[in-house]
């Protein structure tokens, strides 16, 4: 009997769809409060997942999904760094 490996899935904060973790981009709030894009998924801090397209990122900003996920407001500098990716 072959054992199938479970593929981790995460919810995109923009489109609210579940996708495999490797297809999504992780946005991280570091313990110092700085926001950055984590392509590897290994940075320390609280993370939220977004599809790798601008539409989902803008939807997440508009619905304040990232603010709720991080339990804090994202300032203009943090938003700009997320958009640069």
C-alpha cells in the first residue's frame, strides 16, 4: 500500500481560495515590526499568504485582510515593500 504525502495548503487573503503552500507568497511581519516578502517561507515572524499576482495583493489591502492577520496596521512603507516584489 503506497502512502501519499499530504501537500500543505494555505488560504490566500486576497481571493480567499486554498492553494498549495509552494504556489503562494508569504508576507512577514518581523518581531521588530518590519514587513517584508518571504519567497522561501522560512523567515522568522508572523506570516500571511497571498497568491503571486497583484490583484490578490490589492484585494487583501482593500479588505484589510493583512491588517487582521498581523493584528496591526500596515503603514505606507510596508505596503510599498510588498508591492515591489
